[in-house]
C-alpha cells in the first residue's frame, strides 16, 4: 500500500487557503478501522471553513483535512465487528475532553462544555481524502442497497434528530402533529420533508427559488407542497416548523406561524449581525397561552444515523431513484476549488475518490 494519499486540506481561518495535498496515509491501531473513502459530500460548513470563518487543526498538524459527510469501504477491519468491503458512514462528533455527563452517557451531540472535536471541522481530520482511520464506535454500516445515496447519511441524521427532538419536546402532553413547514430546500430541508412525509404529515417546503426547478419537482414528487418566499407571505399555521435555510428572516417568520402546541426547531446557523423588529409581546403571549416550544439542535446521535438508514430505505421503496437526484454534482478531487463554490442549482455536491 502507498505511504501517501491525496487529501483536500485547509489552513483554517485563512480565507481560501485550501489545496489538494499529498499527505501521509493514516496508520490504524489494532483498535481502529481503515476506511477507503468512496464519496465525500460538500456542505455549507465546508464553504464557511473555506471562507476562513472557523475550523481547528488536529494536535500536531498544521492543516485540516476537510469533510464530515462520507461513505467509504472498510479496507482493514482490525479487531472490529466490520468485515473488509463493508460500506460505512462516519459519525461527526466525538466526546469532549472534560467528559461531561452527556458525552459520558454517549450523547456527544448534546455536549455541555463545547470542548468536543468534529471530523473535518474541529480538531480531527475529515473525510475528503483517499483514506481515514477511526474507532469502530464512530462508524455505521450502510446496506449495499443504499450505496448510491449513502453519502447523504450525515444530513439525513440531522433531519432525523430535528424530528426526534421536536417529538420529544411535546411528550409533555398528547400531541399528534398533522401539518409541517420546512424552511429551506437544501439537502437537510428536502430530507426532512421526506422524513415527515413517510410519517404521514402534510408537509410544506418554503424556499427562495420560484417553482419550476429541481427542488420544487422533488417536493411535489414526495406529495409535499412547495412555496417560494419570493411569491408572497406565508399565512398558514403549522404544528411543526423546522428551519433549515440559514436565513434569519425565516426564523422571525416561523415564530409567528405556529399552531397552539406547536414546535419550532432551528437546525441552521445564521451568520452576521442582522437585526429584525418583531412583535415580541404578541409572540410571548402566543407561546405562553399556546404551549408552544422553540428548540435548537446541532449535530446528531448514532440513533439518528440508524433511524436515517431505516428511513432512507423507505424513501427508496416509495420514491425509487428520487433521493439520488439530491446529488447534483459529482466531481474529482482535482476539482476541489469548483466543489467549494456553491452554484444556484446545487443541492448536494459530492467529491468522488
């Protein structure tokens, strides 16, 4: 085996300081699994690291290999339960150095200290490379039937967590949501809409683009409703709203669109310092008298990955080949600069190793 490999690497917090490098191959310990990367997804987080907004190198390294969405093939299983050739996805977050109660209990996505590490983001190399080595506890086996869409496992895990946490919040009383709104028609927004539809919930997806594009077509094919925020104000009310657009205007609107007993779940990071005037007294009264809830979620638990595998299997049964349409660009590692520039028609860009 070669001693070096290709990797898309970045000097964090230096805008545009990215390159395709020859780096040393990882050397797995007996307790680790060596994985050959097949596909690595590009998301908004990668673009923000590319813009120099954040990112942290691993200890002892002067660069960070990007990528936290991937599907790969087990090359060396070590002492794990995996076999050579198994297809796996990689979990993003790892426990904090303080081992807070949540991390100690396996709820690393709910870390209370902020001292966690995340693949390709903070303190650990990512997946935009030919290989990586990792502990088996951070790998999830993907059925071969999902091989072509397995790279979407990380974004679907966020969708699963958003729905799971929203349902958990309202376990304080009998709650059966019938109507949902998803802000955003990116990968997380569309996968969230699909997951809501298989649960029998009447789902609306609100996005910027006018109807007649691939995103609106996918929404219609799953039996949901597409709304362009350019074409008018949303006046309907919803039992559950999941914000996945990253636009603060949508957060402001969503606060005023909940039915009694409704939940608003925020999944996206809104940058900048934009200020919006809101009728806070009315919103406060509505939330209190209506038993409404606002919850934020980040990252995902291994349970959400497992739920995502099950739901993606249902997506394929109900809408064959539709999920694969979310992957709109497939590029080679040498095209890394093109991969890190978002185009209007993009849903998910994938780098194929």
